C-alpha cells in the first residue's frame, strides 16, 4: 500500500529540514506524497514541488493558518491552494507583520524577567524572515536558560507562561474563506490538542461546518486509538473529509517522524484520492 503524510513543516517556518531535504527524506521513507503545510507562509512550496519531480513524489501545496477561537489558538490546514495568488500573499504579509509585533513583545517580556535575548539572536537561529516560538526556544537552549526545547515551551513560551504573547490572527471563518478563495480545501488540524470537552469540540466542528469546513485531521501522531476513532466518528457525523498527518518538524520534534509519527502512523493514499475528488467537484 502507498502511504502519505498531509502535515509536514520545513525550515521555512519551524521545521529543521529544507523543502528539498523533505522530499529526499520522503523518498527515503517511501512516502508517495506529502503536503507542505508551513505556518502562515508558502515560500518553500516551489522548491519542494521542483524537487518532488526528481523523485516522483507528489507535493501538495498547503499551509497551516492560526485562528482565534474563544481565547485560544486553533489551526486550519489548507490543501491544494493557489499559493501564488496575489491577494493571498497580501494576507500572509499581514500575518507576518503581526508575528513581528508579537516577537518584539515576547523579547521585552523575557528581557523583563532577566533573560538576555535579542532580535539579532533570533535572526541568527532562524536564518530567514519568519521567526516562531521554536526559534525563541532554540535561543533559550543555546544560552543555557533551559535544558531542552520542550522545557523552553513549558517554562517560558506556552500560553500562561512569562514569555508568551498571543498574536493577532484571523477568525476560523476568515481562514476557511481565505482557503476557499484560493481554491483549497479547509481542514481542522489536530482537534484534540485544543483542550476542549467533547461537547465543546462538537460545537466547534458544527460551527466550522456551517462556515464551509471541508475536513478534519482524523489521523495524527499524538492521538490515542480511542481519540482517532472518536475524531473519525465526528467526521462521519458532520460529513467531513478525513485527513491525516504526522506534524513532522524534523529535529524540532524529535519523537515524531515523517509518515509514521511515533512509529505506528499509517495514512493511506486513498485519503488523498478522496480529497482530490472533493476538490474537483
């Protein structure tokens, strides 16, 4: 059977591998197709598609957008997007500027509690314009403030911690509409990570379905078997597509591997076929 991975990040956002390296690695892992879903940026898609042709690996142009829902951040994945659309790029530039503002606020908060971190430190680590919390974590680790990247988030960078600043993002409806405007499929990413009760999760999915949500990430690295079955049942209940992904970040998430997650993830190509049928309607 051919296997795929529909949730992969490159070093254009907060992964550790370049888009070309991801393709080479997918070939090594015998993955027939993957979606490049970097956070709020599409700059790596051309490189990945070009490299994919060399290896006969299908690269689906995608993105992972953040949205605010009841004072928490949720993520909407976009697949088969027209990633060169000029209006879309303008919206992404707005998101990037919001990130820049947030980064400066986080630097100040960390400085205020005695942590020596500067924008220059972050740029050296990121080596590009997009700076994420993962880059903050790497600087904290490099300077000895924490013993691991995980500790950086637990102690300083997660919501409620002293270095965290909530950034301005779109609403879920805006994310879904934006993805549809560029001919993509809109999918709710990893719904169990939002710490919602079953009742609250059903309400969220119901609301998003009314806004045009196309699918839900029902196969995911961090799900238990019971969680996977439950999310699949919700997809069936709301007549949503099922997608699946590892959420691979390379060495930035060392226990999650491309295509197989923590070791037993299996995402059949049939899922991608179903998505293609939906997008062609």
